[in-house]
């Protein structure tokens, strides 16, 4: 045999031994073992006896030319690589979900250790995901009302891996605060939702910590949920007011509104708004996975689950200080579009 065939035979034999030992020690799953075993066996067989490829060539109805064996191997290898790619993506999604659940459970446990006296939260919990917002979050919390719609209100700041004193500033302003790994606003909100569910809140409100959303308008956003008319209320700058914004971003909002309406069958005027109120009892029905562009995901998921969705006019201001973390408009738009299509397809 040629040197290349010898190398292939040795690699195939070593692969068979390796996957067998890993499987015997419970280091790989059955499907991983099957993939590894078949690949190693095929490599060994082709290296020892290249004529075994003739069967593949005949099955593919290829002519017996000089490179027909190579073409047959390339075709079959490409097909197997696609299968392996899909399998890997499924496994990656499983691991990502497991990691997400682990981080959230640790966050809920940290909240319990930090606030052992909090056995039950007030009926309305305002969750503010925050990353490096130490200069802004205090002013937002200072304007937070204590009661809305005859219900007590508590504020929870979920510190998304800040490098500044965001959590300390939140506690100094009288809010609850919990720190988690930096993964994005959507991941921080999921932790806040878990805390709301675990401690008996009835309504959860999401609000930016940079000063763009007005706590003074909290009652208008909460009221339709508190009165039992809606399950999800989205604060809309289009129905309300907004300080001067990028014309490109405003156009993007209208475009994505139309896309979401056509895909999910729900009409909203501000699909990118992070000022929302939800009935806590509906959260367990929603499959939320987006770490960054979570606003569209929630709308599509809520529509799919048959929740009652409505809007309330709000005011959106410029952030109090610092730079926006959303990135450039076209990058933000591309990622937002990907989230919309991915959530709808899912």
C-alpha cells in the first residue's frame, strides 16, 4: 500500500479504538459513538481496499472514469458533513439552554442569599437589565413610583456583568439588585422573570436603566394588565412621544412592524420597545432564548401562544449619559431581522 493508504488505515484503526474506549467509559453519547465508529470504519475500509468505493460509485450512477471514486467519496462526505453540522447545531443548542438554566438558577439562588428577608415580592416587579449604567440607574430608580393601580411596586436591577458600580448604585437608590454573567439584556430579563415567578409577583414590567423610559408612565403601561384586559402591553413611542431619533432606525421600526404583523398575525406600532408589562402567570408559556434582541422574540412568542397583546403610549427620551450599546444602525437591523426570522421559524 502507498504511504497515504497506510496513514489512513492507521488513523481509522486508532479512531475505532478511541471511540470504543470513550464509549465504554461513558464519555460520549450513543449517537456520538455511532458517528465516530462509522467514520473510522469507513476510513479504514477505504484505505485497506479502495475497491469498496466502487459500490458508492455504482449507487450514484457515476461512470468508471479516472476520478470517479474520488467524486463518489466527495459527494458522500459532503452529505455526511451536512448531517454532522445539523447534529452539532442541535447539540450546541442543548448545551446553550442547559447553561442558560444553570446561570439563571444560580442567579435566583444569589438573590435568595442576598435578600433572605424577601419571601414574597410586591404584586408589580419592575425589572431593569443594566450593563455599566451606574451613572444613570440612580436617577431612574428615584423616579420609580411606589404604587400603581393600587398595587405595591418593587424595582429589581439585574446587573449584566457590569464593570462599574451599577449594582451598588441600584442598592443605594433603594432597589433590589442581583449580578449575573454578561450575556445581554434578554438573558438578564430571563433571570428577572425567574425571580418574579419564584417570589410571587403578579405583573412584571421591563424597563431600560439608561433613562430612556419614564417611570412616571408606569401606571399607563401596567393598567391594562392589572385590569385583566391584556396579558402583554408594549409601550409605544409611535403612539406616544419621542425625542429626535435616527430616521433610519425609525424607518426600520416600521419595516419590522410590518414583517412581524405578516409573520405572527399581530399588529404593533413599536416592535423594538423594551418598556413592557406582562402577566407573570403567562411567562411559563413563553419560550425565550434571545440574549440580545429580545423585544421581537417576546412579541412573536406571545402571539403564537395566543396571549392578548396591546399597546400603551409612552415617551422615549435620549439616554441620560453614556453611549448606546445597540451598535450601528445597519448592524442592529441585520441582527434584529435574524431574530425575527429565527423566532418565527422556531
